[in-house]
C-alpha cells in the first residue's frame, strides 16, 4: 500500500520531537486526500452513467421519397362510346392492341406516318388524349424500328396501320405498346375507343 506521505519520517519526527500533534495532522491530511480522490472518482462514474446513451448505429438504408406519378388530365368523355365499324366483308379486320414489355404513360400516343390522318388526330385530342405525330416531330423519313424506338423512349403507345410493327412485336422487340388498325376513316372511332380504354377512361365491353 502506498502512502501519500513519508511514514518513516513522520514517525521519526514524532518520536524524536515527542510531538503527537504532527503525526495526527499528517494522518488527517492523508485521510482527507484519499477521501477527496474517492469522491471525485465516484462523481466521474455517476456523470458517465447519467449521460444519454448514443443512438444505435443502423445499416438500414434511409427510405427514399416516392416519386409522384405523372397523370394526364383528360377532357370530359362523351355520353356514349363511339360506334364500332359495321361488320361484313371487313369482318376479319379489327383494331388490335399489342401490349409491350416496357412501361407506358396512360393517355400518351404517337401516330405513325401511315396513320397520320388529320381527322383521327383531331378526334383523339378532342377527348383529351396527348397525341404527337411523325410529322410534328420531323421523323417522316425514319424507318419503322426507329419510329418504334422513338415512341418507346417517350413511353408512348404508337398508333399505326403498318403490319411491320406487328411483325416486330412477334419477333420480341421491346416497346411500350402498339395499336394496330386497318386503314380507313371508318376505323377512327374504334381507335378512339381503344385509346380511351388504355387510358382507363372507358370500361371494357
């Protein structure tokens, strides 16, 4: 055990001088010093345990804020669905929907060059559909694969009368959707029906 003072010198001084007061004073100082060190140590320990514990570290990734979906504001719909073309010699012909493997935005359409009829464009826009054409985008000389890739890059459904797009679909070319229709103004309302149905505005019948 280590003493905070020279015990031998103190005892010698006490014996030599015959003074009990010096020994008692030295012993009192030693006790006070040790008591103060003990109190200070206990205070540090209490302060450590009283401190708030640090927040546990978590490896979990911070959840990302959800992106707002892009919605197209559509105009009021007609009271009745557009009429379908009459059956007869053209019975086998129909407007076909070819679903693509890539995502699309509802209400967005791209009309191919061979289907760019001003009456069809006006009809679709009248019902609030977002329509763009090859003429408006300056792509009249582009090949069919390029046209399909362009509509896909904008997440638009392409409207066409060209059978080459059906062939590309069958080969597994990735796209955002194709509406293939026979040529002729009698099919415009059926194209409109299909476009509105894809936009979620007309129920399947």
